[in-house]
């Protein structure tokens, strides 16, 4: 049985924080949320949802409930999405929110996000670590994963927002409670599924640039989470195809043209990335690493990292083709030890916003070095 301790009145806003083995971090989180809630002109309830914890998270949460007047909910089965869903479903607040316990996302942006939803200017106001105006302190590998993931989602569905996985979101209670039954995932893909469902059913999703200071410790298990995200996207893609085949309306058409217009400087940047990753830094990195997969991963990371991080605040700064093709081309030469010339054409979009991306990589490997020349072209109309 789930355990729920409710405050008696209906709050205007309910801030949920999902907690899994967070005994050491919970009090700091609740102290800051209490301060924030007390500064607001409307009633705000704070709810901790513990699930799957093997440490003292639940005991700490119960002690904090007495001290700070918060609400606690315990869900038997683990899963971040399941925890948020349970708390949101149990709530009757007009506005629902969640934040990670580590408060990586700056909660001082929350009142403005509450106003967006309360005033009806947004149905969902989502924190973004990718859009312009963000200040982000994060490991480069996490940034890269987020950007690649954002690119994949853009490529598949082209929603008018980029950061689907940010751990701070504010949503309209009535709008989102009506969607929760359609969201199948109970863990990390929950956010993506909810956002795409909301957008496809006509709700306004507004991306709010957020200061983000990431905690080093994470509860994310990378391999299984990446697999979960990709299989979730495949499931949504299959559902869309089935809906189209059955003649039902599959939601708004992808708007690739908006996000995919590539400026001349982006082409120059792509080529520069390839040149740097090739005979220069890439060669040095390659020589230092053992043969095989690690080399290609190293070069892929270098090229992708330079390209993606060179433009941190930009929308769709580096086409995913650059990242993928650089890895493939240089990886192939490293693995075979022979010169390769790889012409690649990919990404034929559909509908009114047609996108064509062509990349040609010429790769040479004299004496164990890699050379790469990249030409990436993209047109949107
Ligand atoms: N209730 C609950 N919360 C979870 C679960 N898994 C993760 N969380 C919480 O989800 C939030 C985000 O996790 P975190 O490790 O900070 O992810 P990261 O910021 O992406 O590295 C934290 O508040 C976690 O405690 C779970 O199975 N159940
Ligand atoms: Mg975190």
C-alpha cells in the first residue's frame, strides 16, 4: 500500500520532489523549498515522494514533515516517473511542479514559471539547459548526451522545445492530470512522453532557460536509461505510424524548417571540427589510446564535444550527422587501420518541412594518424 499524509486544504501550487536514496540531501532541499513556498502569495504544498530507497530517505522525510509542514508519499515500486505521476494524480492543485532533490535547477525561476501557468500563458513551463540564456555547470559527457538526445527527438518529432529531460518542470494540474493515463513510461522517459503527448494534443509548452548546477552523484544508470529512452522513442514512432495508417490525426506536423536552417558559419564550423579532430588533436588522442573501439569513441567524443560545446546556447547547433559521421568515419579507419573514403547521405525529412543532409568525409590514415575533411550540407524549405 502507498502511504499518503495529506495537508487538509487545497493548495494553488504543489511542488513534488521525487526521492530515491536521498537521505543525505533531502533536508537541504526541503529547507529551500519551504523558504520559496513561504515567499509566495498563494498556498503552496511541498510533497516528497520516496520510492525504492534502501537508505533512510523515508525516515528523514517523515521527520522533515513534522518540522517543515510538508506532505510525504511513499510508493512501493521504484521509478522516477511513477513517483511523480502518483503525487500529481493525488493532488488537486491548480499548478503542479517537480524538482530533483539535488536542486540542480535554480528554483528561484519557479515563481516566474508558476505565473506563466497560472496566467494561462503556458500549460507546461519546462526548465531548459539547452536554449539561449542558460548558465550551465555540468559534466561535458552529460551535456553531450542531452544534446544528442535532443537532436534525435528533433529529428523524429521536431517539437518546438529542446530540453525534454530537465529536472524542473511546472505544469497545469487539469491539463496534465488528464494526460497521465496516456503516459506509459514509469521512469526516465516519462518526461519525454508527457511533453510530446501534451504538445501533440495542442497544449502550450514554454521552454524557460534555467541556471543549472549539477550534482556529481547521480541515480541515473546510463546504459539502461539510454536503452529506455531509445526504445521509448521507437514505441512513440511506431504508435504515430499506426495512428497515421488508421487515418487518425497523429498530432502537429514536424516543423523541421524552423530548427534546421543551417547558416554558412555552421558549415565552416563543421569543417573546422573535422580538421581539428583529424590530423591535429584527433591524431594525438588516437596515438595515446589503444587500438579499437576506445579510439573511435575518443575521437567521436572529441569531435562531438568540440562541436556541441562550441555553441552551448544555440538551438540545434551541430547536426547530429556531424557527430555520427565523424565517429563512423574516424572509427572505421581506426578499427581497420586502412584509409577510407566515406560519402554519406542521410536524413530525408517528410512533409512541408523537408530536410536534406549530406555529409562527405574523406579520411586518410598515413602512419597511424587520422585525417578528416568534412563537408556537411543541409537545406530546409
Ligand atoms: N521516488 C523516486 N525518485 C527517484 C527515482 N530515481 C531517481 N529519483 C529522483 O529523481 C531525481 C533526479 O535524479 P538524479 O540522480 O539527480 O538525476 P540526474 O540529475 O539526471 O543525475 C532525484 O531527486 C532522485 O532522487 C525513483 O526510483 N523513485
Ligand atoms: Mg541530479
